[in-house]
C-alpha cells in the first residue's frame, strides 16, 4: 500500500475512521447525527426514535464532566483546583487512563493539557512553545503525581491539568452504547469523532462495515479508504497526525506529545487502528501506538490482548492475525507488505 510520506509526531487526540453502514435505508433503524465537544457524532440503531433524547442526555452528561473546552465542566474545575470530589465519568476515564499509563510505561498521560496548549493544539490553537517554556511546564506534568482517594482526585501540584481527549470520545461511545443496551437495543453503531462502539448488525448486514481511512496529510477531511472491516461488537479507534498537525519554521509536527520530553513525538507509525472490547480502550491504545512506535506497539498490543493495524512511514502495513480476520476489502491496486504476529 503506497501512502503519502509525512513526519509522524503525536499527542492526545484520536483522528478518524470514516464509517459507512449501508447504501440503502432501513425503516427499522434510526439515524441521528450532530456536533458535540467540537466534533461530530453519527449514531445508527435499531430501536425507537424516542431514544434520541436519551442519547443527547448521555452525551450532555459526559460533556459536563469531561469537556475541557467547557469552562464550567467538572474537569475544568478540577484543573483550577488543588483537589476535589469527582463523578463517575471522571473516575471511569481516570482508571482507564491508569491502565494504559502503566502498560505503556507512562507514555499515555492525560496530564499533558498545558503542553497540548503550548504546542498550539489547545484553546486558541496558537503555537507558543519554546524550549524554556516546555521545560518549565514539564515540572507539573505527570499522571503519577495524581491519585484517587475515595471519590476525590488528589493532585501533587495545583498546576496539574487533565485532558482526557485521547480517551473521552471512546468513553462517550461506550456510554451511549450502554444506554441503548439498557433499553433493549441490540443492533447499533455509535461514532463520535471517529471513535466507534458497535453491537449486533447493521441494515442488511452481518455486523457493521467500517472503512478505515488512509493517512493522507490534509487540513481538510479526505476520506480515501484503505481497508473495510466487519465488526459485531466492541470498539474501534484510529489515531494519526495526518489531520491534526501544525507547520512552523518550515516543519510539520503532529498533536502527539511525549510526556518525557514535552515535545511532539516522531515514530515510524503514521496511523494506528485498534480494536478492543470497549471504544475507550481502543481510543487510548491507538494513541499509545502512535507515541511508542511499531515495535513497542506490537509488544503492548499482545500484552493488552487487542487487535490492530499499524501503517508505517515506510509504506508497510502490520496487523495482528485477529485484525486480518475482520477485513472485508482492502486496496488491491496498491499492494504492500502486511506483517502479522
């Protein structure tokens, strides 16, 4: 598979996998879409249209807890405080982050918020980072400097700020999926900002068909399919810097920031698509794969038991055996080497 070469750096937001379910409409399925948390969502489910109100209520609840762009959200209040009581949403993503933080040797770190802003990927999107500023910010970055004590979050430094963007959209998908299942819905596809949770089957399909975008560097959205997979349950997420990057001083750098150096990461992975039991897990793991590179990703994925497809900057594709069984079609006109474990 021949891909446009680019520099691969990284940070805490996931990019996207574009979805298509069926060309023909099925009256038994309800479709709803909109904008939430500065991104889009598309949800298809076999159930009563009245559940759309419940979907919005779930998304609103998650946003009030975890949306860093909302100054009145719980996470924004926590970022301004020393320590304070949390809610169930915050504790769920905190514990999910802790697992990936430990498994990745600290490369997954949701306390990168000040660095994300400094490199121009936070509010305002203005690149302001310099060496002195980055070194100064690193002094109050570190997931290990925080802990849960009962229902309260304890910060070792008041300046520590959380940004769960690399896990929150996947978590939101899981919350909507859980609500649908509580209401008897078995067939659904929930997508928020490219992160996906599925159950059952789509209109006229055995499972759901999901198209994984090729990593084409662009500031606009280009949907050029690299592979189509069929899923019946679980979560999927794709991470890459090919849509969320900046150029400065003649160089490109992506949104994945190293918690060790405080600077954009350059690895041999330009796109990582992960399939896991939940969308939250897939979301976080895809981000980690971008940060640690292909060799370490293979070890990490085996340890976690997730399936994945990695696209490297030398135009080669590596995937787990489990992921290969999900593929329905792939680009046959541009053959490339596929590695499998």
